[in-house]
C-alpha cells in the first residue's frame, strides 16, 4: 500500500498485456486490458504525454483502494503500479533553539544572560 506523497512508477502497456493479455485476446470492444480494474489505452496515451519516466505522485488514497494522482486525472489501482519510485518523507518542523533545549522563553533568557 502506498500513501500520500509517494512517487510511484506505472507499468507500461506492454507489461500490462504480458500480465493480463491484450484486448484482442478476449474481444474487448474498448481499447482496454482486462485486469481486475481495466487499464485503458487513453490512460497510457495521457501518461506518456505527461510523464516520460512514468512516475506519478499520489495525491490521495481512497478507502476503496483507488489512488488519485497529482499529475493526471485518472483513478489508479495497485494493479497498474510497477514499483515505488520515491518514498515521501514528512518534513521535519523547524523548531527554535529553546524548544530544542526543552526550555521555555523565560528560563532560556535567564540561562543565556547568566551565562550558565
């Protein structure tokens, strides 16, 4: 399972065909691969236009397991994801020196003025 901010690499059309078969194999009237959730040719075209390296950033994950991506409007399932390209790391909040020393302002002022 991936989370908000993670960058994931999306499988290629050829990888999806190898894994699930081509649309011609099962007579699909649409240009779609019959994996569990359907991978459409339009998804592939738009993805290739937006991202050369096929890496997308997860905007959010819905409770039903669908992922919304920052760069593209389609919904994506884990079936479509090849691998994690970059894990999102929460930024460390900037803290002042008094918080780092676990001192309140008045204790710190006394501490620094006294030169202790």
